[in-house]
């Protein structure tokens, strides 16, 4: 009887559509190879307008050295972003092999794709979710940056030391990522979803809307249509419409259908 009560409570449709995501999936680590092998790019939006009429900032971070680049923009459109990538990244740091961005129109367009194709840069897209970054600064990385920024050492020995320091920084970053993944994966609640599973999808936009604070934040139910990679899925509606944008598994949770509930009465 207690089991029946537990299942009945968990299958409450209204209850399942409230609350925040709590599940954790296995952490996917971005492998580091060398400086400016892979970079991440983002846009900071809706800033106060400056004297030069700029209200956006385009930012880039190198995944190996954590070196940042940024530029204020008047418009966050494809042409401005493409100009930044060419002038401030390619011309100054050489061509990265990979670039990671969200699916915003300023990144996902023909102008950007044409530029990246011309220079042989692979464009990867992230799924909509709160980004998680590792802000820890290990000793080798700090030492590497300190040497690069010290003019005297740049002249008297850094060239000879650079390969060794770079390898140590790479090993230290990989060790840090390994520890972070181990800690993260210990707390994950579910191995993952299978094709055909019925799930709800968390609408994070409701968090930013005052009118949405009391509304249901979980949409659906949906079906798992495709497993793209570890932790990422493509879902479809109950009517069969396939959603184009992949979904982070941490924004999904199992939907318990009360219609399948059967009360077993023991006499």
C-alpha cells in the first residue's frame, strides 16, 4: 500500500511540472591540446550604452591557457562578430581548430560559417544551459602565465623552457579535469535516458520572467527520439514533431504517467 501511495504521489502531473532540475549526468570533458586549439565565444547583451554607442561585448576564452579576448560592439550581428574573429583572433593568434558557441543568430549564420570554412575551423554548438567553467588556477598554469608576461624571462630562456612548461600546464589541466569529472559523476542521479522514454523538458526562460515564477516550468511530456552523445538528446512531441535543437540531459526528467497506475488491493 505504501508503494502504491508513493507511485500515486510521484505521478501527480501538476507536481512534476514545478521545481528545478536536480539530476546530474556524466560530465563531458573538453580535451586540451595546445594554445588556441579550441576557443569558446559568447556575447554579453544589453549593457548600458557607452559614449561610442556600444552596448554589447563579444568575448573569447582559450580552453588551454584561459587567455581572454573581448571587444565592445555597437551591434551584435554576424558581420561584427566575423570581423572580431578575423581581426582579433585569427590575425593575432592564428587559426584555432575548433570554436564553440551557442546557437544565437550572431553565431549561427552563413557569414560566420563561410569565414570558418575558409580557414578550416570546425564550429561546434553548445546546448542551451547554464555553462559550467573551471575557475581553478593550478600552479603550473599561473607560472606559465607569469613567465609569458615577464619581459626579462621572455628574452633570457623562455623559448627553451616553453615546450616543457606547456606540457606541464597541459598535464595539470588534464589532471584537474579528471578530478572534477570524478567529483561530478559521483553525484549524478541517473545513468541517462533511452529512446522512447517519456520526459519533461525544463523551460529555463521562466526563471527570468516575473510572470513566470508561479507558472509550470516543465514542458511536455516528450519522447526521447535520439541519443546524440553522452548527456545530449533530441526529443519529439507527443504528436511526433521532432525538436531541431538538441537538449542537455540535465534539463530533462522522467515523466511518470498516472494513466499507467494500477492500485493493487490486498485483502
